[in-house]
C-alpha cells in the first residue's frame, strides 16, 4: 500500500474502531498474531537517553490461560487488590473522607479479577534516568492495541499492574529486581462481540489554532 491517502484511511479506521474488550470467547488467537502484537509493542518509542546502551529496556511476558504462571498471577493480583482496598478503607483515609469519596473505586476493586482471556501479556520498561518508563509503556500499549484491532482481536488494559513494580511476588514470578522496571499488562483474545461505534465530540469545538 504505497498511496499515503490509503494508508491514512486504514490507520484512521483502526484508531476510530479501537475498543476495550472485556468479554472474550474460548477461541484462542494464533501464535503469529501474538508475535505481531509483541513486535508492534517493541517498535514503540522509548527514552534512548534514559536507558543508554541497555538492549533489554523493554521486555514481554506471555502468560497462557490455565498455566501454572497464570494461577500464580491470579493469586498475586488478588492479594494486591485486597491490600489496596485495606489501605483505602483504613482509618487515615476514613478521617480524610477519602473512603467515602472513593466508594465506587473500592467497590470495583472488591469485584475485580483477571479476565478470562487466552493470554495475559505483561510489558516491563527499564526505569532509567530520567525515568519516563510509564510514558514509554503507554506508547507500547497503544501500538499493541492498534495491532490487535487490525488482527480482529480484543484488547483490555489491566490497570492494576501499574502500581506493582515493587510487588515482591510479581517481581519474583517475572524474575526481575523489585523496582527496576515499570510494569503494564493487558489481556488479549478473540472478542465475544465488538462494541458499537462511539460518538466523539466535534474536534473543532475543542481545538484552537494559534
């Protein structure tokens, strides 16, 4: 596809139709599709000045459903969520009125669990100096999300992992040092159904040319 207008149109459609999928079918993506998604994440921008000559600044862990690693990840995630809820409902938070304000979040955390997706992919980014690893991970996730959409697959970000870079059990599972990397995770699978289109605000109403 050499025509810039055609390439632009394809990309525009991918961006417009990208959705967060929370319900996955029992069908599993092909390994070649997962490899494409990983490559898309690897090709995302990174902070060269922060990571220096390090070649493994970004790494990927593919965790299959029903594997021993998946069961351990579920245990780790459940324990992390329980600890988070305990903190949000502790006396200091109650005295500051934050527990009441965060009641909806606490309810979601109490009911949260890993999705029934064929694959959980954990992406880690080296915390260089200055550390812009979270921004780099966001770039990687967006690339992966778009590639998953191009492949007709569902993608869901798992935000619970963003605060787990110092979780000793998770770092032990991934065989990395606590705090050395920032962490992001996503679920990937075949969607049970695709959500309908979303109506966005007219760009002209929120754009100002200076």
